[in-house]
C-alpha cells in the first residue's frame, strides 16, 4: 500500500476522487440505459398485445395446467394401485365358514311372511 501526500492530507493509495466520480457516472448511465431498454421492451410487448384476448389465454392456460395435473395424479394413482395389487397378489387367504343360526330373527320373519303369502294364495284360489 502506497501513501501519497497531497497538500497537508495523507491518503492511502487508491483512485483519485475525480476518477471515482467518473466511474459512478458511467455506472449510472449503464443503469439508465438498461432501464430504458426494459421500458422499450415492455412498450413493444404492450403494442403487440393490443387486441389480444389475454383473459381467454390465461384461462386456457390454467385449464391446460389443471388437465395436466389431473392426468399426472391419475397416472400416479394407477401406478400405486398396480404396485399394491402386485404386493397383495402373493398373499393367500382362507375364509372360515360361517355357521348359520336357524333361530334368528330374520329367519322367523321370513317364515311368517312365507306362511302369510301361502294363506293369501289359498284364499284367492277358493
């Protein structure tokens, strides 16, 4: 690091203030030019989009995205079901025979109904 003595002040080596100011000015000009180019691009996009159906395009794009998402979920679900079926297919189960109760309420009701129906046919046939 070099020290320069200018007048009565001592300053560490670096750029003179005028050069720093020129660099700052150049950076400001670059930033302004970039902003102007962005504004010009926005204006060009706006002029091309005059008369375009932006809302309709946005709705169509949203509907397309939903359809793609729905298809993706359906495919994922089908894959998971196929995987589950493959895992379950190797399992063999044996059902136990269920003993049927003869004196259940349902059997009594069915028997009463059958006897009523047979009485009705007997009465009608006479």
